[in-house]
C-alpha cells in the first residue's frame, strides 16, 4: 500500500517567518495531494490541494509544490501568524483511498 | 449547520461493550469515509461508501468493526466487543464524489475503559 512520510514532526517559527513542511509518497499512481490543518478538538480542514498535472499552486500565504519524479510535495506558509499554529497533515490519494502523513505540529511564536 | 456532524462527541464505554457512532454528511454528498485517529497520528482509513454500498472496507481492522449507510446519507460505525486498543478519535468525512474535496466532521472521541 501507499506510504506517506512527513517531516518535520514539530516546527517552531517566529511570527512573520516562513514555514515549510515536506512529504514523500511511494505510490507512483497517486494523483491528488491535499493538505489539512487540524486544530485541537476539531476535524482536519482542507487548506490547499494539488493534482498531479500541476507543479505548483498558491493561495495567498499558502503554496504547495509537487515533484512527481521525486515523489515529494511540500507546503509553504509565508508571513506566519499565531493563528497558523496547529497540526498540519499531508495526504496522498491513490484509487479511491487516501493515506495521511503523521502530522507536523507548527508553533508560531508571537 | 451545513457541515458534517458526528454524534456523540464523546463516548466512554467498558471493555466488551457494543458502541455505535453516527455520522451525518453534508446533504448531497455521495461519498462518505470513516477514519480512526490515534493520538499524535494522522487519520487512518477505515471504510469508504459510495452511495449505500461500501466501495472499500479494507481499512477495517477486524470483524468487530462494521459500518452501514442504508439510505445513502447517514452512516453508523458499529464496534462489537470493544477493546482498550479501540480508544481513538473516529472521524467521518464526506465529499460530492470520491477524490473531491473532503469535509471532515469534528470526530467522536471513544474511550474504552
């Protein structure tokens, strides 16, 4: 089955700095890669996604890049704010089924 | 509200008991997923419904776990003879179709004593 690795497991940044979270996947047939933000006591919330026919996608302060050859994708958050503090999960979709990474706990220090 | 809802939000039970967890998806969403999330881990796929039928139940850990979606809307996850290792947050998500954007519910925190 699909294996998704996510790094780092924890990340602390100063407010205003950038944060980068990286994921690798194993199934070359995977074609859809969403990123989720999960706050304490809540379900994951989609923040951005990318499909395999695109190399980069940006939405305001958030961007995702995908390298299909290397089978890795990354989340970039610029100008971080305290409200960005949460756990972030990457995910990889194969046929009808998704595999999640183990999560990155991001702390933005005011 | 228009989001995915799950009940109960918390469930405490004793080892060996039977529990049912309910998921109300967003109206019109044909795809429904159940996940299990242990502390410090990402959601783990359990089962996927397309309409009323279970399209993929390969994530169910054993035959104590069962899920239904009889009318293609509300789904119930059923766990028989609960074990302490079943303790986790059970998440439900729905989407218009498979691989469309998934919307997650808040989860049910199950504690087996």
